[in-house]
């Protein structure tokens, strides 16, 4: 006698999906260096330093201001200075407007005045999110005005550098900012002002060749790329292998180009101690 098979209808538990935990969007981030998945709050609370491998991710301009300036004391200056497409470069104006909407910045540097442990300072912070922090006429003008006001008011001057160099869309106008900012630093120095530069990743091109390397004290974050031309361009030009770690902050410290490498979490304390030492 043949066996009979009875097909039974499978029932689906409609409440089953309710037991699956819902993970909030953007709760985790992946480290670009070690590839580990990190809890985003831990990453941000550690000032975007990986809690697994201790490598530094880039920091936006306002986060740097908040990192070193006493809460509620910062006053932004020269915000009205805007970029002009003097060379009629194609799509330049549209790109600037898009970046302003995306970043909330008017240009690639935040300039203003605030206090570090109750000591008033002039501070400029470049932001690599805005056309790689490139220096055009507006950036150069804001930095120059900041330097001149610091000279007039006899304030310590601090500039956080993060740049790919001169802004190609502005050609010779951009290159002129190198001389302009350097001359302003010269006058500031003649008036015995204290100038501290902090080199972050990356600091290259015309910014390196002007105000970035003119600091009385030059600090850098660990692992920062610092140079004029990039290592890949240099290698292609001279057809030679470069030393390990070439143009990184540690290499420059070893060869006397900078004064100290400072952990991001220790930056405010270090800058404050330098200012106190020179008062």
C-alpha cells in the first residue's frame, strides 16, 4: 500500500520581525586605516582618533575651534569676505556655492578671536572639506586681516593649517597670497608677536611655502603629511624611492623642520603652556 503524503501549509509568524533589534543609522564608523568597525560616539568623543589603532582622521574646522578655544568665547571675523571668479573659470562659482551649502562655511578658513584658558588669542583654522583647504584670494585676505589685527592688538596668533596648496581656479591671484600672508607675518614678527602654527594632514603646496612654516613655534599632529609637492609627484620626478615615512610629521621632526608633535587631545594644553611661557 502506497504511503500518502499530506502537504501542510506553513504559517508565517507576522510578529517575528518585531524581535529583531533596530540598529540606528550611522551608529558605527569604519576606520580608514585599520578597517575596524568603531562605535561612532567613541570615535567622536576621542576627537576622531581611532580607538583601535590610534590613527588620526581629519577634523573639520569648527571641531578644531571647539577643541582649543574656551566655550562661548569665540567670535568669528571676516565672514563677509567672499570668493570672486576673477578668471572666469568654468563652473567655479557653482562649486563654491555647493561647498558652502554642504559645509556651512563661507570659505576654506575660519578666522576669529577667542580665549584659551582665559587668554585672548587670534586664531585661524583651515578646513580641508572646502576645496581641500586651498588658498585663493578670499582665504589669503582673511588670514592677512587676522594677522594684521593680531599685530595691532598684540595678541598671540595661532593658525591651524590644512591645505592642498594654491587654488588653481584663481591662478596667479592665488599665488600672490603666498607673498601677501608672508609679508603680514613679517610685520607681526617685527612687532614681537608670538606666532604658533599647527600643521595637520595635509599641509602642502603654497601654504607650506608661505605662512605655515613661518611660525615661531611649529607644531604638528601625528602622521600629518607636510611638504610642498606630494611624495608621489617627487618620486615620479626624480625616479627614486623615497625614505620611509617621507614628508610625515615624524620624519620632519627628526630632521628639524618642526618643533614638536602633539597629540590632538593635548593640543589646547600645549598651546596654552607655550603662550604662558612667552607672556
